C-alpha cells in the first residue's frame, strides 16, 4: 500500500513533469469554471431582463392603467349626469359631449387592459382568476352605468339615474378597484421577487468569479515562479500572455456582472419604483376628481364623498391633522417649507415618495411642477365647495365641469400633463437601464470568455516546450 501511495505521489507531484501537468490541469479547470460561471450568470441575467421588460413591468403598468381607466370612466359618467340637466333640458353641451367622449375612451381602455392582462396572466392561476373576476364585475358595472345614463334621458329621471349610479359606484369601490389594486400589487411583487433574486445571484456570482479568477491568477503566477526557479528561465512569454488574458477576463467578467446588477437596481429602484408611485397617484387623482363631481351629483351622500376626497388627497399629499377646510392652506404652507429645504418632512404620500426618489436629470423640476399643478387643483376644489356652501350650486357645477381655461378641468388637465412628464422621465430611464444592462452582458461577457479560452491555450502552449524536454 505504501509503495502504491508513493508511486501515485511521484506520478502526480513528485517529479517536475508531473508538477507541470498538475498545474496545467488546474489552469484548464479554473478557466473552464470561470467561463462556465460567466456563461451561466449571463444567461440567467439575460432571462431576468427578458422577464422584467417583457412581463413584470408591462403587467404592472397595464394593471395600473386599468385602475386609472376605471376611475376615469366613473368620473366621466358622473360628469355626463351633472352636465345633462333634466333629460337634456339645460344641458351644458361642451362639458356633456366631452364627458361622453372621454367615457367611451376610458371604457375602451378598460376593455383593452383586461384583454392584455388576460393574455399576460396565462399560467398564473391567481392572476387568471383575478382577471376573470374583473371582467365579470366590469360587465355588471357597465350594466348599472347604462341604466343610470338611460334613466337620465327621461324627464324627472335624475333620482333613478343617481340611484343606479350609486349601485354602479358601490361595485366600483367595493369590487373593481380592490381587484385592480390586487392585480397591481401582485404583479409588482412578482417584479420585486425577480429583482431581489437576480441581484442576490449576481452578487454571489461576482464573488465566486473573483475567487476563482484570483485563484487562476495565483496558479499562473506560481507556475511562472516555478519555471523561473527550476528551469532558470526568468520569463515564459506564453504564461505572461495567459496571465494578462486571465486578468483581463476577470476584470471584464466582474465588471459585466456588477454593472448589470447596478443597471437592474437603477431600473427597479430609481425608475420603476417612481413609475409605480406616479401610476398610483394618477389613478387616485382621477378617483378624487370623480369624488368632487359625486359631491355635486349625490346630495344625500355629500359627507361620504367629502371624506373620500380628503382621504385621496391625503394619500397623494399627506398632511397630519388637516381637514377639508384647512387642507389647501396647509398644503401651500408645507410646500413652501419644502421648497426652502428639500429634506423638510411635513408631508407624506405618493408625491413625497417620488420627491424622495429623485434620480434623473429634469426629474425634480418635473415632479415639483406636478405638485404645484396639484395645488392649483386643490384651490379649485375649495372654490367649488365655497360655491355650494353659498347656495350657488349651478355655478359650482358649471365650474366643476367646464373645460374653459382657468377652470377646474383645464387645471386638472395641466396637473395630469405634469404628472405624465415626470412619469415619462422615469419610463425612459427604465428603458435605458434595461438596454444598458443587456448591452453590458452582450458586449463584455463574450470577450471575457474569449480571453479565458485564450489564457488556457496560451498556458498550454507556454508549457509545451518545457514538457517536451522530459520526453
């Protein structure tokens, strides 16, 4: 047994050619391991980018768009009832026609989003069930809205129209919107899970690549030293070239993985987190705008609609302890404090979330314009409620539904335009990060793998003359 072990030791390490062959084998195995790791990491990261850009982000955006379209559709239904007068008598023509047009557009958007989400949900049982429930509930919601609009065509039919609208709105608030928000949250959580898993994997893979790469470089240096000390040759050109290639491969590979991880962070944290917050803000804005109209239409439930409007305002721009009369003045006060010191934390909500996540050029200015447009809209709401309190409801309805410059719908449109601008900045940043992440993988990893293959070949060629001396 001892003789066998001695023979095995002599064959594997005990002689110079055995040592050279063992070191050559170690170099080949390490280069293969590094190349395999880079290839596996690159393919996994590429799959993640495909999932993020092709499934997770679009599904979340579509679900948020559905939430928005439902609120918009309901708001326009209320506006058409407000502007129609009594069976068309006293109708405010421009506001009515505009409300009908926007209602039809929002209904088409809901149908389109449901179809998109239905296709995207295939294979996800929970999402499929949610989309099915949404589709069925949307059909019933349209039925009651249709009844409300039909009742409003009859003289004296306004009370029936309001009652049918209440039923439709109850279905919207109790079923459709919660289901749509569930879909938004579910798709967003899937994105978050994929993001967290891939970032963790990339961190582990980068660490492992550095460990393997440093080991490879150490073996190459050891081999160079061994040749210099045992063969009285100071430099081996093949091994020097192999060492340079291995070093370049490790640098390129680690940079590719760390850059991809960083671009994934930018896409998710810097860009998409803001996109989600702004999408929620837009949906809430349309719902709050509808509450303003509901307050005028449904006199028996005014307190309920006032409370709902305040709740939504607080979710956009939260001010502790503010009620409806004090909200707008305190908004102006806290916003002035923020402009003087951006770290001032006197307000919360979706706008605060966006302002705390400013990353890209032009984003802060666009976000601030959004809040300033929102403040103008809030002043309009205060005007509407003052008119109602003064018994001037006709003027309040006219001001609420008018599209004339300087009136509330024009100001609401300016607010939404500003919101679209800051959302677009984050959307472009998301696309850029995804493109850069993919380009990094396709631009650096193939070169890194090629350098590893070159290192293996050069090391073998560099050792070949030395091994030939023992034949």
